[in-house]
């Protein structure tokens, strides 16, 4: 059974999604990437006046990329996606609390509300093949024995990091992610790999995966919270609750509190922080 505060969050979000909000009728997409929603109450050959919940805005036509109609169906689907994201977040919280049964339930609800929710699908064991989500392992497919992962040498790790950085600087984010994933197979606690994967996913607009790797980077030892707050590549994550949890210091290194690892988890020295900054991509 969900604890009281979590249940209240769930109910409030559910009521928000079920409410019919007819105010936003147009979506104005600007050339600089900004998006405004409201009702166009006036239009001239030079600008439009958009009535929003914050007041009227006069927007020059030359700054507008597109104007899209927001139908009830569109808004309904968007709200379903938002609710799916809340269930996904609840599932992550349940996992942290060792409530696996409840986590599974919320993940299943998430993919019902948003069948293409990547984070929930992956946690449920799905992979995307030919544009469709399928179970990674099926009864018809005999499980292959897992071959031990080859441990990369120090030189191989450095070379892999250099190659991935080059791809990131070239905006080839998906290719860079693949290399970092290979690094993590050898070094699962490489916080620089997790951090740069988070940056890449954030740039690709995949917030769930970006937040997942950002959290892991901190759990694995990345301690420069000021860097996380200011990193422009994480701009799209800043309004999410998970990002706020991370930068507030709520997410701790996973070995913190272990008596045998006190030395390992002490606050990094200034020199160690400099080395961290040399490794990460956007420092």
C-alpha cells in the first residue's frame, strides 16, 4: 500500500489529468525554441496577440516558426504522458524503498498511459525492434549463456573516453552513448560516463534516461552539484522533481555510510575536483 503523501501526490495528479482545460487552443512555436500556449485574440500582418493564463502577449510574426491547433485529443494525450511520467517516478521511488511489487504496478500503468515511455519499458524488460517494443527475452528464445565482459585496460578506457568526447562535440549523441555503454560494461561505476550519457540524452530530449544516468553519476561519486546546476546541456531537466532532488543533495553516493568505505567516500580535494573537471565533457 502506498504511503499517505505518495498517494496524495498520485490523486492530485490524476485529478489534474482528468480535468478538462479548454483554455489553450493554439500552440505557438518560436524560432528560438520557446513554446507558448493560449488563444489568438488578434492578428495583424506584423504580429499576433496571444491570450495566455499569464496575460496577453504580442508576438511578431517574423519570430514565429509554426502555430499549431491544440485539440482536446492532443491535450488528453499530453496529460496521459504527464501522468505516465508521474507513475514512472513513483516506480523509481518504490524501488528505492524496496517496494518491488508496487514499483512493477506503477511501471505497468505508465506504459498503459504512454505505450512509448522509454524508461518504464526498459525497466520492464522491453527493447525496441523495428519500431516496436518487444520483450527482450521470450520463452521461445532459449537464453544464451552470458559471456564474461572483457575488462578494458587503462589505455583502452582512455581511448574510449576520447572517442566518445569527440562524438559528443560533433553532436553525434547516439554514437557517443553506445561507446559510453561499452565503458560501463567494463566499469559500471564510471561516473564520468554516466554524467556524459545524461548530457547526451538530455540533448536528445530523452529526459527519463538522462535523469536516470545523472542520478547514477552522483551515486557513483560525481560530487560537483554546482556543475550540474549550471550545465547548459542539462537545461531541459531543471524543472523536473528528480533534478531538484539531485542538485539539493538528496541523492547520495551508494556506498555512503559503509564503515569500510569512509576513506573512499570522503569529500574530494581541490586537486581531485580539478581532475574531475578535466574528464567531463562540458567543463
